[in-house]
């Protein structure tokens, strides 16, 4: 540890609408706890006078000496086109949320996958089983889909307003898990009544994307419900699910455990999940 004391680490988050993200403080607090000069900056085109492309933002991070960046909505799939290499998980998912910048190379990782799996185990007390409806086939949805099937879900029904995106994800899942494990749902509304669990992996419900991914009337007490959003911490969807008697989980766990893994990738040092959780919780409910 002594050899790393005082080492400077500059990292960032590329994404749109990230003002409420708790990731920067989690990383900086953990870096300080380990004796690093750790700086985490948001790179958000929504806060810029011009609108740079993802490639321009990534290149700017390289030029400024960043050790890496996290990637969030809406760039997780687009980012794949600008990498030199990817981890096995990221390659399987087809999306990245972490890019390590080292020795002139860009290496993509997907810590959302393991983050969701660990969060589910802790919040739901086991592994997901049965028939699950996943709403959203984007970068986060793809990671959640792989995590659900990895964890033992029997059948995964995927609903997305972009049907082509859902079909592409199902094809990728079939290539990895075999036929019959995943299918495109005609709609979230049509699939919900037969589902044991429901996961929202769309931005609907975020502070800047208000709304509900599914009509409240379709929620039933036998469902377990997860919304991977964590700002706001408790979305209208989670509140409605609680009112319907469902077991629920927010995106807090996924946000925490993906950050733990990303910190380790950026620094080469093990992170303390409980210390990072304490920082996350220090923000309060909102």
C-alpha cells in the first residue's frame, strides 16, 4: 500500500443528465480512504455550450491524462466502436460502462453485469428464477439480461419500443445461452401478467425522463420488481410496486457494486464495498 500513497488518479463519467450521480463521490471517497489523490469528473454534454460526440469526449479524456472513464446513458453501446479491446463480459453484452485508458489503449469492461447480479443476491435474498420481463434492451438492459440468464432465470421476455433492438439482444442471448431462454415480448403490457419478476432497464423514471415504464394496474403482489434507476432513489415505478405489495429493489445496489469493480479497474487496488456503500448512503433518500 505504501507504494501507492499519494498517487494521482484522474477519472470521469461520460453521459447525459448525470448531475445527480453518486458515482463521483463514491470513487473520490474510496480513493482518499486509500491515500490516493483521486479526482472524478463528470463529462456531460447536457451541461456544455456545444454538443461534442462521444468520440470527442473520450479523446479529450485521453489528452487530459484520465486513467479511465465510466460510461452511462446514452453511450454504452456506441462506445464499443471506439475501443481497442474488450473484456469477455463486455464483448458478450455488446456494451461497456467502464473504459480503462492505459498505454495509448482503450479497453472496455462491463461492470453493470456483475453489479446487477450481486445486487440481486443481496436485495432479494437469492437468485432470480422463473419467468422475467425485462423492459429495455439498451446498454444497461443488455447487461441485466445477461446477468439474469447467468443467474438462472428460466425465460426472459424482453420488451422495448425499439423492436429491432430487442430482437438483436435476443439473438445475442440465444448465441450465448441457447434457444428458448429469451424472447421478444409483443409489449411490456402483454408480458407482465405472466411474469414472476419485472425489471425496468430504461431511463423512464429518471429525474429528466419522468413517467412509468408499465401501467400501475398491471403490478401484482406476486411480482418482484427492480428499477435499475437510483436518481431519484425511489422512482414512481418502485413506489407503485410497493403499494401493490411487490418485493422491490432500487438501482442502488447495482450502482454500488459496478462502482466497486470500476474503482478496482481504474486503480489496480481492491475497493471496500461497505465504505463505498456508506458514502452512497450519505446522500440520503434523494
